[in-house]
């Protein structure tokens, strides 16, 4: 007669797994890409290519993007603060190290430094605390009349193994992005590029540990892929399609996924958009299941700057389908909705609700709620606090987890 596992042990195992997941997320996957602010649509910046070398957002900032951060993003403390009185002053704010180092016109240099204090509590498990150096990255970008290239190099004490250039368990050199391309047309913008890039899918937001980013494998920490991408930008549309050739940092080759990923976003008005995303890939050997697998993700997303300028609403809903060979299919929906309220310039209060019901045999939905606060308090510097409550569902019951995070960030 087959022995039966006691429910209490099953729940204990679930709690232990969830605790490990919470700590792993905090230590390894917390936001490292600091410049993907989808709520900039409230300032009529719906396109990302004005401020980023990556036309889909995130990564290295242009000089214009850094100047805009000084004028629009941060808090100004009096009428004169933040007012740029001359073109030269505007240029200095946007230049590397505030113009202290003069660079060739075609070259841009920058960097990010980020530290995190994480407190987490899983039901019936002791509270844990981690102080984590999340990001110490330098980046460079080159832009001539039609040629553009961008790359990063950083040090990661823990995590980021998908972007690691060295092969140690910890203390690795990482490069999240390195690509080059050509602008085939300026207006509309048509860019063809190749290299290691963020996967184009859904809303590229700083909260890349959202379940929507995890289940669609499109987070911006170390889930980048090598491939060839085609971007198209016009006044009322932006989109990108990428042929995914695999993450060459993963070895051996059987663990690398290949396929396509892309999105298209239409601007119904200058302050409201709706988009679609699609991704299909194949891997010869899934790293966890050790089986051949097909992976699908398809969804909708939207951004809306309300008639009341301080409020921006973001939402995304995706269908996920994973089919490992000779095993049950894993499928379901994952999504989130977020409200961003800019109380005064540079001070943001955010509320996020997320849910997922991805698994075999129609699992009950898990849910999560975020209350967040961000303050861009000084030139090229910001602080962020997040309180996160999550309820993880399984066939043996539910387990709750609480997390509290404090982040400090400086970019050059």
C-alpha cells in the first residue's frame, strides 16, 4: 500500500519553499534597471526613444533623458531650483558627472549604484533581514548619424547569474545588455539591432519582480536574450519584434530558449494607449524539469494618464502556456493593475494589485498587494519604500508572506 504524505508536512514544505522564493527574489531579482518609468506618459512622453538608447525603454539614458530627469522627475524646493537658465547649463545637467568630464559628442557614459534593505516574513517562519548591494553597473553608449550601440558592465555580489560573464556562484562580473544597430529611418523611427537585449513584452517597469514579469520571462534583471530586433516608432504607434536566439551566458546550449517575442502599442490619445504582446519559444531541456518544453505568453496591456494629471493607471493581463514533453501542461492567467499618484513633483505614491493562477489542474489564484513610495529627492538620486503582502495558493492551502523594502539609488 502506498504511503500517504501528511498534509502538515506538505504545508510546511510549501512554506519553506515560499520563504526561499521570497528571499531569493529580494536578494537576486529586485529592480536593477532604474529608468523604466511607464508613468512618464503623464508628461506627454509616451515614446521611450527620446530618453533611452533602447527604443522600448530602460537601460542607458541619453543626455536629453538625464536633463529631463533634472527638470521633470525630481523635487524642486523653490522657484529657482531646477530652472535651467541657459543651453550650457542644460547640457551640463545632462552630461556625464554633471559636465565635470567632457566627452565626445557621440559618446555617453553613465552608471548605477543601488542598495536594498529587505525584511521578509513568511507565515509561521521567523522574520529575515538582508542588506543587499543590488547594482554597481557602468554603461556606455555610442550614437553617430545612424549607428547606435550600448553596453553595460557591472559587479554582482549575489544573483544575476543569467547575465554573469564569470562562472562563480557569487561575486561575478555581469553584463545585462550589449548590442549594436542602425537607424534605417529617423521619422518614423526604424531601428535594426543585434546583441543581448531586454525581451520586448508588455510594460517595461521598474517592478520587474511582478509575477507578470516572472511568468512571461521578461524581467530586466538577468532575463535578457541574444537576438535580432526590429523596432518601429511613429507618432501614434511603437512596437518591437525580436528573434530570440538564446542566452549565451547559459551553458550548455540545450538550456537556451529560441523563438520570438514582441509587442505593439497604439496611442488612442497622446495620454492613453493599449498594447498587445506575444511570445513563443522552445527549449531543448528545461533547467528545472529536465524536459523539452514549448513556452507561450500572450497578453494585453494599457497605460492611461487621467484627466487629473497626478494620476496614471497601468495594467497588464497575460495568458501563459507551458508544455513540457510527456508532462502536464502548465497554463493560466497572470496580471496586475497599478495606480501612480504624483502628489508633488518627485513624490510618488503607488498601489499595485497582482494575481496569478498559472499551474496544472487549475490551481486557485494567488494574489499580492503593493503599497509603494518613491521620492526623487536630489539630482540623479531617489529613495523607494515598498510594503508587499502576498498570498500564495496551492492544492494544500494558502501561505502568506510579507516584505518590506527600502532602496537607495544613485545614477550618473
